């Protein structure tokens, strides 16, 4: 590429609009890291209440976006039982990942979140009929290889953090399966072009499901909590970060699409490394950095080779949770 061609490419791609998209992507990435940090902080303070902490987040979403939906006075475009199913799997994903912070380090949890892309490839292939190129599968394979290094480190080769790191890793991987199911469901829901309805219903049914599970599984754990200012502030921080993540993500996807969104979320892993070093005063094994490099390369390969996969169900674009990898093309046109 000669100098004039490089200058032309730079002027075409480096615009204020693209810089704004990049900024929004990094805001989402920072909010995701903040969610991980506050969740790990709650666990380090001796509180084992993952359902409770997400209940406040769902409540805030239901109150704010549900009020907007009521003000509009519109009927639901999707039957309520689909939103119930979506809320159920979303709650399970949040529970398992937040529970993992009781046993594993923040770096392991945030990096293993990338398992979502593997599950999403499988689910969209089976249920939506999406087809992927060999380059995309190669990118996903590199991600899996990088995540395998995290498991290797947590098994003791490099000295992973946490009391039971392998148990924590298993919980994260199981959680990403539920997140992928939620992701596929949200892809179907946003086909109706109303993100406010989707977010508000996730908040409403997520709150209801959380309330039922909390009353069954977590009441004794809550009774044993000695509430302090630090714990309350950590809960407030997690609720705020979750609300911001759910609120900003649809706009980033609308402006930037899946490619920029996936790449932007990569930096949340490095935020987690910084938190572990600076806040928890823990050393990070070299295998984490090697794993991060492999995951970056894999997701870059996947993203830059991403084309319209012509799924059986054509969707407008993807919506995304604290830990989702969006797999649809960023500018798929809806067919009426």
C-alpha cells in the first residue's frame, strides 16, 4: 500500500463518527469491567448472594424502561411467555457467573466469558441456521485455545487465583451457555425493532424469576450477612453498572454493529488485570497474558471475516448482555 492510498484509507475510516463509536465501545467495556469488579468485591467482602445483587439490577431496568413502555401505552409485540423464558436464562447466566467470583479470580472470570461466542456459534447454527466460514471457525478455535490456557493456569500450572479456581471456571463456562441462549432469544426479540420493550421485559421477568429463586435458595445466606457501608456501596455500584450496560449496549450495536462491539469488549479483560494487580495486590501469571493475546487474535480474525451469514431467520441486528458476543452481521436489513 503506497502513501497516498494509506492517507486515503485514514481519511475515510478515521472520522469523528468512528471515533465516537470507538469511545462508546470503550464506555461499554469499562462498564463491563466495573460489573466484574463490584461483583468480585462483593464476594471478597464475604457476601454470597449472587441472586440478590442481580435482583436490584433487574428492578432498576423494570422501573425505568417499564415506565417508558407504560407511558407509550403500546401492546407487547412478542408474547409474554417468550420474555419469561428469556428472563429465566438471563438470571441463570448472571447467577452462575457471579457465583464464580466466590471461587475464582476476576481475571479468570472475565476472560472465560469469551466462551459465550463458542456456545452462540453452536446455538445459532442449530436453531437459526447460521453458517460460518472456516476463518470464523479458526478465530473461535484460537479463542478456545486461549481459554484453555486460563484453565491450565487455574489448575495449578501457573498458580491461578481463588479458593477453588477450577470450580469457578466451570461455573463461568456454564453461565456463558445460558448467556448464549439469552443472546439467541434477544436476537429474535429485537427483530421487532423495539429495544425498550426487550430491556424492560428482561428487567420485569428477570426480577420475578430472581425473587422466586431468592426466596428458595438465598434467604439463609442473606440472614447471615452483616451489612456495612462497603457492602451497600458495592451493591449500588453493581446495580448502576448493570443498568448502564443494559442501557448503552443497544445504542452501541445500532451505531457500530457486532464487529466493533466485540473488539471493544476485549479491553475489559485488561481492565480486570489492572484491578487484580492494583486493587487486590495479586500477581498475574504469564499464561493469562498469552491467553489474552490468543483470544484477541481469535476474535479479530472472527470479526474481520464476519459477513452476512444468511441465517434462516433474518434479524435486524443483535442485542447483547455483561458478557454476550454478538454474532450477526452489523448491518443486516430487515425484510418486511
